[in-house]
């Protein structure tokens, strides 16, 4: 029998924070069928900063009460993603710190419009592997809300 004693257990939905972007109290849905994680964003504008590619965007938080947060992040890459409806879409990829429970580690997010979706953040399988997480889909909100924050984070 295989055991998962070195892995942290999470549920199908968890509270997260993205402290480098100044965002806390986000509900994320775990999507083991997606490789890359996705963050709901609009008003995405590419720009150059110190010779590097960056994007400004509006992150959308909450499902019932809409909150918006302006962000800037360095572009890691641009990917063509095939969504669940079969359409291909070009998306910017950023890398930022993910805080879940009492741990934090850097992961990549694609920026995409998820306004018709219930959850504004999807955590894909790469983030789960990097965080050494195992999912129990019968559970939700197993981990405490993250307390990790950076100076100046909201």
C-alpha cells in the first residue's frame, strides 16, 4: 500500500493568497485536469520595464461581491491554451508566490477571463506537484486561511 505521509492534504476548494500581488482571501478551485493554474484577469496591457516584458491587469476577486485589484507582474511566457470548451486562446503567463495554509511557493498562472466561471482562481497540477499536495475531492477548505504576507501586502 502506498502512503502519502510526506504530502499535505487539500480539498477540492481552498483559501489562498497571492502576497506578491497584494491579494488575500481568494477562493481557489483545485483542477487536477489542468496543467497550469489560472487567474481571472481583465484589462491586460503588456508593457516593458527595465528591458523585460511585463503586464498590468485587473484581477477579479470574490464571486458574490465583485472586488477588483490592479496588478503588475513580469511575463514568464505566452502560451496557447486549449480551454475546456475546445477553443485555443493565447495567454500571458506570470510567476508569483502562492500561499496556501502555512506554506508559500512560487507558481505560474495564466491570465484569462473567467467572468462566467464560479471560481476566479484555478490551481492546476503543476502547482500541486510543486507544493507536494494531494487532493481529497470529498473535502473542502481543509487548510487554514493563509497568514503569509509580504510587507505592504493587503
